[in-house]
C-alpha cells in the first residue's frame, strides 16, 4: 500500500481547472482556473475537471470576499460525475450531500475530525512552518504551494509569516484550501482537508475508491472568487528552488523589484 500510494501520487496530474459544469451563478475565466460567483450567495457549486487520483490534492486560493453574507467556502469530494447531473444543486450542503456519495464541509478553524470507534481524539500534529513537505498517510506534498501569500506590499513579510504559521482565519483572503483522499488498507479512503499547509485530519472515512472522486468547491456566501493552484509533486522545480533562495535573502517582496532578475522570475517570486 505504501509503495502504491507513493507511486500514484508521483504520477498525479496537475489539477489545474474547474469542470465546465457548475452552478448557475458561477462564471469561469477562459482558463477555467478562476471561479467567481457573480450574484446572490448560492448556486456557486464547482467541480474539478477530472477525478482526483489517490493522494492528489485539489487546491484553491480565496481571491475575493464579499461582505454582507454569512457563511464561508465549502469543499469536499463527490462520486457523482458532474456531467451526469441533470441539474447542478443550489447548495453543496445539504442538496449535493443528500444525493449520496458526497462528503462536503464548511471551512472553519475547528474543522470536523472523524475518529474510529474507540479511538481517542489526539491533538492535531501541526506541521512546522520550515518543513518542506506535508506528509499525509504515505503521500508527500511540497508545502510551499499549499501556503497562502499576501499581495506584494510593505508588510508582506509580516502577513506571509501569519499564513505560514496558519494564524489567520481559515477563510481569509489569499488562504489556500485543499482536499484529497488517502487510500486505506481496507480498500476505502479517508478524506483530508488542508488549510494553508496544515492537515486538518480525516474529515470523512470509508470513502469508496471503486468510483471516481471529483473535488467539490462551493463558492458560497462571503467567498466571492477562488482560483486553482497547481501543485507539483516529487522534487521541487528549479523555479521553485530559485524562489525559496531569493525569499530567504530579502526582507519583503517589494525588494525583489531591485534585483537583477528576469521579469517572469520576479513575478513568480512576488505573486505566487
């Protein structure tokens, strides 16, 4: 199981777009990487373009918030092929969940964690900010892409530290929320939700692995717009390594403008 999970994770495709099927109030950009709810507070359901592979994370960043609504982003998994839905439900909770074979949770700091019968609820192990990988079951995910980053500005170095230590509200603008499933020895899977590089633990257990599982992202209420963040598995790319070295030697990202670097690399270091 350990070898199989690691091998499957290493072959994961980059989950880089939303499905063409979505809620009535959702507008996708040309790349289908950005989803915006254009009116009201509901009908914001989105799905991953493809089913997820075991250990493959579907990661989104909150780009815009909308004041005046109660409630936050909701994420999870479904065994329903979006193309097969006669009508996209208005809400993920409870409408989509009521169709069965769907597991969705509202994002909060005190996220639900499911224990097995007789299992005590251990304190959640927090991943130290300096750890380069997040380990979930037998899957290793480069942590750099999982952690939110502020918009470049005078106080970016302070805000970025808050994202790295996961101190900000779970649904703050620029937070990154991910969902994946980890195979278990009994042939089922556990669903995990990740907030800014921190694993919230199994939020649902015994998911079937005999059917394709799609990511669900409900751009609900106070969440206005999200975008998909591609995650590289395995060894970090040269571009990512360059960014880590550059960031280590500057006070904040505005200083990147003064460096003698190619413009694309400057933009990558400042914005991603």
